[in-house]
């Protein structure tokens, strides 16, 4: 050896472990977490899209029912108007004619209420609550069914 220096060399093996986030299992865990996050995000988006489609389908179905409901109500109104007009042309039997007229007007009022209900559902009509005389209304109903009861040999009293 040069200059008469004797070197005692020894080797020491030092094993430096990687940080926990540099290990293979940490990388696999991070990859799995990212894949699961994307899967969850995709699933959430699909669920939201399905809910939106279902909402649109239900709204369209509701609109279809409302249009059908309105059309049927209009179809009831036309023959009822004809019946009321023909009733006015009949001579005699004033009590029966009055009963027909009153019930036809009642039915027309109910049909108009059904049309108003469809307008209320669509937001084009506002509802106003009113007070009425329930006794007079019950007498009216009793008189309306009097002819049916007398036709069946029944009695009706208030």
C-alpha cells in the first residue's frame, strides 16, 4: 500500500426502509381507493341520472293524465249542454223538467269544478274558499233524489 498506510476496511450494510407511502402496499391501497372513488362517483352520477329520468317520466305521465282528464271532462260537458237544451224544449211535466234542469246544472257545475281543478293543478287558477249553508245543500240533495226514491216506492223526509 502506498505510504505504508494500512486500512482496515469494514462494510456496514444499512437498509433504509422507504416511507410508509412509498411501500408497495400503500401504493396498492391508494390505487384501490382511487378506483373505488371513481366507481362511487360513477355510480352516484348514474343514480342521479336515473332519478332525473324517472322525474321527467313521472311529470310527462302526470301531464298526460291531466290532458286526458281535461279532454274527458270537456266530452261530458257537450252532451250535458245538449240535454239541458232539449229539456227546455219539452212541454209539460214541470216538476220532472225542473228536476232534470237542476241536476243537469249540478252536473255541469261539477264538470266545471273538475276543469277548474285541472287549472288549479297547472297553476293557472287560484282557489278561493267560501262558506255555505249545509242545511240548504242537504235539502237540495234530498230533493234531487226524491224522484228516484218515489220511483222505488220509497219515502224521503228531512
